């Protein structure tokens, strides 16, 4: 199984030096997502970042005294049928302080529920995306009900977590979306980051305007006004 592997990251796991495993499949169709275009045949053949899962785990084992964490990202890692075994394997390095962070789009609550039910497969940190108003998740191929269940599981799990939203162009992500998502985030840490166009995106999204620092601050201030624990990581 091939994955995209980032050997060292200072930004993907709050407060920790981490390695990041990017799984290649996703069950949503977000046109603004940079990672969905991470894998092409050419990259599979030429990129040093494309490795087997086994090779990534070997590297993590060698660097377990340096790494503070391992991030399972994507794509959507909850689609990987051997995710519980993978988390168990990484957690065998726990004595050296290696923690597991799971990035998820919140579409697979049954997988989260299963992971949370066993100490050996419980992540140490979870980041869950809040992409659009729940009523609009069908536009991406998701379901509001699945998102709501995942969010409640995460909030009640006693696992450290955060929710994440991209500040997309205002014709896509508006104050209405923030208003609809705020009851899900409640008092949990809710991180807003700016959308940036890239050449890997569809042509119409390449032409979109990047969100500015002011746009992020405005979104955070609006969410604060709704009582949310919104965060601008750029501050």
C-alpha cells in the first residue's frame, strides 16, 4: 500500500514534532482540497514522498526517540480497513512518547466509535473538519447525520481534539455556514485557516482569490460572537 509520507512536521500535531502519513482515498469531493490531487501516476513513480506503509513505519521506528507524534491524515484515514491495527502498532512506541493524531472528515462515525471503544486503538488527538453547513454536505457526497454523530462521539470521548474550517471564498463559505456549524463545535477548539488556490486544483478553483489574514480574523470574530471557541492560528 502506497502513502504520501512527510518525515517531519512542526505544524500537523499541535506542540509536537510529528511524522505524517497521508492516505490516498477520500469519500468526499471537495474541489478546494489540495490533498486529493496528491497522488498521480507520475508522482507515484518519481516522488520520494510516495512510499509503502511498511517503509514509513520502519522510518518511524528508527526515529521514535525524536518524534513526539504520528499524524494519520489523508485523504480519509478512516477508510483504511486496517486502521485499528496500524494505531496499535504505532502505540507500541508509546513508552518513548509517540502519540497518535487522527485527521478525519467526520463521515465515518461507526469507525470512530469502534476506535474509541478500545484503549489500544484510541487516538491521542483528533482533528475533525467542519467544511460547510451540515445541510450542504450532500454537495460534497457526505451526510449531515454522519457528521453530527461523529462530532458528538469526538466531544464525548475525553480525547483532546479540535475542529477545523477553511475560510473559503464568500460565495462558497459564508457567515451562514459558520452559524450552522457553531452548535456542533460548541466550546471545543475550532481552528480557521485560509484557503489558498493551487495549480493542482480544478481551473475554476485555481482562479479563486486566496483568503487573507483579515478574512480569517473576520470569520473567527463572527464565530466568537456566536459563543464558539474559535482560533486563528496565524495570531
